[in-house]
C-alpha cells in the first residue's frame, strides 16, 4: 500500500515536470493532481 502511494506520487511529479513546460496543459494537470490527491486520501481513510 505504501509502495503504491510512493510510486503514484513519483509518477505525479514526473508528469508535473513534463507538463510544466506547456502552459496550456497546466490547468489540466492541476485538475489531475486534485483528482489524484482525492483518490489517495480516500484510499488512506478506508
């Protein structure tokens, strides 16, 4: 469980580095981060 959370966090950081170079996709990436953090919080609380 902890390993999967760490891997998903690393993947999120990787995508952030890639998408940060494109201003158009920054808004979309912010939505992805919000969804990802929500899912992680739901997994932790359950």
